[in-house]
């Protein structure tokens, strides 16, 4: 089976043009099929501020009223996405910038209003993810670059968590490709000692994960990230890797990179 | 040879959500292959104003400094393009939103600074237009929707006239498709009497064009539009049609629509 790397980057790469430049260069150098998924970074918040739109976050999730949706559509779908595409083209990587609306690749449902009204936020309809269509695009030589937007099929764009988009794509494509899902974040990996950047746990399988949770080495913020990763693995994704974007070059040199989660160590 | 309609819309369609809705519905109903090219409308100017960026126009062309380029990348490439795509998906048209950077489909050169410095404005490298790649995308079932942005291949996005993008696409694709280029504007077509909306000249060939110019029936603002149209026809485009977006439905009913320019009447 052909290999596919799906890499998700967030603010710590996007907000720093030098980091972004080096990341995109390393991304281009990776062999095999690849997909990039990016979130938004600070630019959307800054633009909203300048326009006098108040940014409301609940548990780190942006409340997306209609004005905020306009901002994220402009910033995620336009400014960030198209500049990444132009930069990748410069490196010789035939990128094509997408939202879930493009090619009807990812549909979502507007999150129902309960205790909190998240506004125009989408929860992905997992069965809607068109792995076959995206696969065809890659086989035609294009590198998909997804921004954190989907649509509901009724003409409405929806702000959608980039981690979730990356994971839904990985699951949908794992039938066709040997798929590795890579989350870039600010640390070198999952650490035994949060104060020691080199105490990286290289491999975790579900058994080890339970041990690490019991010993409280993994706790709080990392738990949902790893829970979601093991769910993706249970759905067919070969491995989920968590690491720092600067170290991505190591992958090319077949060096260990970040923390690798998989079914069996 | 398969037929292809390339349709360009501007502010008078984009700025009016009802016009846009009906246009996109009619566009979806057209048979054969199709491409949509859109300009920017008033939204970019309004956003620039809100952000305190001065809009400078010379002969109707926007001077694109780096701040203005950010605005048009957000508005053309993000807000307008992705909302059009989501709306087309709603109508069952499998649209995919693009700039010239996506798929490296259209490269341009930053306009050299002469008497006027246009800033980040691109002049299309006509040989760069990847008709084959765009053709493959259409044959895979996608409808390309281009915004008025290209890139220079060095990582720089460039603001590029939408009429010119439409015409460059038509020329590049005319070897593979029987291509008609349709410009939507505010009039029903080229008029004999500017005050009589029904005095449409239905067909113009180069001989008739010369007569109409001599009689000063066609003059001023229409001249560059028609000159460019006849250049596209000389380069292989089957016909250029100029008409009003509301009347596009007529095309489907095989009724006469707008003014048709071609080699032979």
C-alpha cells in the first residue's frame, strides 16, 4: 500500500514566518503522498480585534458568530491557505488549497445549541469525507492543503477544528493508503518530565498508554489529544505522531521524530 | 470536441446576494464543462476602508500595496471564492475554488514599475497557463472557480485582472475544448443605442466590428473589451459573448443571449 503522511500545523508554526518557511521546506522534502491541514493562529484574532469583533473562547474553542465566520473564512481560507500554497509551489510542491466545501470533500453539521451556542461551528459528518476524491487528486499529482473550514451542503460554510479535520481525513484515507497522522505542537513529543524537553517517550501503544495515565505521567491537556489519536488508530490509521515542526526534517533522515502512537510498539 | 463555457462575473453579480444566487443556479444548469472566474466587487474596498487602508485606483485598476494584497487575498481568495463554492455545492455543482497558485495553474510576473507603480499586480505569463491540468480536473468531475489572484512561482501572490484570467484560460483550453468565453456585465449586450436596452447587436465579426467602430456605434469603454475579445478569438476561442447575468438562463433554452463575437457570423 502507498504511504500517506497527513500533517497538522497550528499557531506556533503559522504565526512565525521563519518557522513556517522551514516547515514547508521540510514538508516538501517528505517522500510519498502528503496532506497539510492548518489552523488559524493569531491573525484571525488580530483581524477580528481591528474590526471591533469581540473574540469569545469557551474551552479554547472560538464562538463563531456570523461576523467571526467572515473573518475566519477570509483568514483561514484566503490569507493563510493561499500564501502556504504559493510558498509550497515555490518549493516545487504542487499544492492545491482547499476547504471542506471544495470538491464537497468534507461536510459537517452546525453544532446544535445546548448550554453553549458555538455559532457557525461544524461537527464533521465522518461518512461524508470523500477519501476517494481526495485520493484521485493526490494521484493526479496534487498536494491537498486544507484550512479549518467545512460546509453543510446547504451553502453554509462552518468553522471546524483543524485537529478533527486531520483525524477525519486520516481515517477516511486509511483504506487506500498506509496513513500516518502527524500533529505538530510546541513540544518535542510526549514528555516523561514536562521540564525536560529531551525526556521524550518514543513509542506508546494502548497498554503503555494506560500505564502512563495511571502513573499520572500523562494528564490534563494531553488526554483528549491522545484519546483522539487512539480512536483514529482503532479506525485504521497506522500511527499518530506528535512532535515539534522544527524536527520534521528528522523523519526524512529516518531518525526518531516525536512520540509515535500505534496499535503495537 | 467537448464544449466548455468560461464565465466571468464582476461586482454587479457578486455585490448583490440575490443576483449571485440566481446566477449560480443558472450557471449550474448549463450543460457541458464550465469554469467560473470572479472579480472582487465592493467588499474588498469596504474592508480596506474599515482597516484604514486607502484604495488607490488608476484607470480603474487597483494599486496593490502589500496591505491591499492581504485584503484582496482574504476577500477574493477566501470570503467570495469559498462562499461561491459552498453555494454551488448546494446546487449540486461539484465546485473547487482556486487561485492561479493552486495547482500552479496560472503564473504571472509582477508588473514592472514605470510611470505608475501598480504594486503587487500580476501580468499573466500566457504560456504558463496549465490547460492540461485544468482539463484533467474538469474531467475528474470538478468545476473550477477562479478568483482574481495568481502567483509568480517564487512564493508571491499577485492581484490579477479577472477579465484577463478568463481570457487566458479560454485561450489555453481552446485546443482541448470548443470554448466560449462569456463576460457578464450590467448591459444586455453591445447596444446600437445606449439608451435603448433592447437594441442589442446579436452578432459581430471582425468586418462588422470595423464598420461599427467607423460609425462610432462602438466607442470608448467598450473598445478594449472587444479588442481583447477578438484577440482571444484569433487565438482559437470559438466565441466571446457579452451579456447580462440575469439573462444567462436563456442560453440553456437556446435563446439568443447577449452579443456574440466570433470569426464568422
